[in-house]
């Protein structure tokens, strides 16, 4: 079960900065936590 305060906090931040920015933040956090699993082959 997730922490309801943490969930509320992130929803509050998402409302303040917008969902697009929040999704980018979540993606960057996932990349930082799992750098090898999220690497994609570079395309030319």
C-alpha cells in the first residue's frame, strides 16, 4: 500500500506544475533508478 501523504503531495505538485512536467519527472526518476533497464538503442 502506498503512503497516502506521499500520493497527495505528488498530486498537489502535479496540479501546480502540470501533468506533462510531472510525467517527465517520473520518467527521469525511473531512468535514474534503473539506468540499464531503460536504455534504448540509439537511432540514426
